[in-house]
């Protein structure tokens, strides 16, 4: 069920499903809505309470006055679980940018975490990607391009965003209710979303550095899920990226994800075969299986 949960002077759009002694908190990636995680949330809610929320400035979650950053999201997670009166350690699951936020939360509040799932998570060493000799890939998929796109959409109306944003409805429409389609449309055509992501992208290298230099990651059960690098190399090549660039980028990304296994002595590294970065869409079964195991052992 969808709620607007008050955390001080703001409200966060939050999906809460299931009951039980254990709680899983899911942090989607930067450009991802709660509805993208519906299958994962539905399956896990049969075993425990599942909480998934939109970061401040995304969806119906109200923006804060401090700007969008990893530490602000971490503080919102803390405020959210306090507002919901959850006083037992939680299992945290984060994808991409959400995974970076999860890493920071676990370091800031180690006693509040019983288990972690990092799903193709942004690395604290993401700056390593910038030094790679991949000119063709950088020309097609650079941070500067993403920043420019966010700036452009942030200045548009929802109608204008819808007209020029072809991936808004990259979903299987036959399986979505009318209410869900409407929520997805509102989410991806909201100019505030792009203002928020612009703020996050502009500081994420600094946030990654600060996360790396913050407190120790707790020695808890940890599942590190990586996309299928060989599968992604082929996709990049199909898009015109030279093999050497595609292999170098994907191998470096893979190494960064693998390194996250060193965060805990109780870690397991999992490759989501035939999955892109969007594991929650390509292989939700892998995520469900990993978190189910955390629910069992944590």
C-alpha cells in the first residue's frame, strides 16, 4: 500500500507491504520508481515487511531544502524507519545509486543493519571509470550528456517531457494496471525528478569519496549481485561500441562490483546471468532469491 510518511517537515512517498518480525528496506536506483520493483516487493512481502520509497524530490516525495545527496538520503532512511517505529535491525537492499546510499547508511548506522544486498551498486571508486580509454563509449554515454539531459528535462513541462522521453513506458503494459501506468507517467514526467537527479549527479563523486572515508562497514551477511558482463559487452557491441572498449568498461565495472564483496567477511558474490544493469527487470528472481536468503539467516 502506498503512503505519504511524514519525516519532520517533509513527506516521503512510501510503499509498505507485508508483515513480520523482519523488515527489508529497498532503495531503487537514481532513475527508477517504486513500481519498477513491484515483482520483487510482491514476492518478498509474503515473508516479511517490505518498505520501498522514493528519494526526496522523486515521485510524490517532497524535496528537501539541503539539496539531493547520498547523506541526505541516508538521513531520510533513518528518519523513515524511526517514523515507522521500526526498532530492530533492518535488511537493506540497494540498486545502483541506491546501493551507494545503502553502503553509506550501513557505515553510519551499523547497529541498525542486519544484512545487505548490493545490486550492481555504484562503487565508492567510481572515478576509476573516468580514466578508461573508451572514446566511442564516452561519446555515446557520458556523464556530461546525462547532466545536459537532466537540465533539459528539468526546464520542461510534464507534457514536453513525455513527448521527448521514449523510455518512460519501457514496461510490459499488458501486465500493468491503469493506476500503475498513471503513477509511472507522473514519476517520469515530473521535472522535479530531473532537478533532483541533476543535484545528485553533480555531487556523486564527492559522495562516493565521503562514503569510502566514512565509518567501517559492519560485518553482516552481504549479497553482492553483479550484472552479466559478457552479456553487456555484446549489447554494447550491438550498439556500435568497439569490442575492446566494451570489454574494458565491463571488466572494470565487474571488478568494482566484485571488490564490494570485501566489505564483509560474510559476503557472497552473485552474477545475474543474462542481465543488464537493470537486474530488477531482467532477473528479479536473482534479487528475490538473495534477499530471501538474508531474511532466513539474518
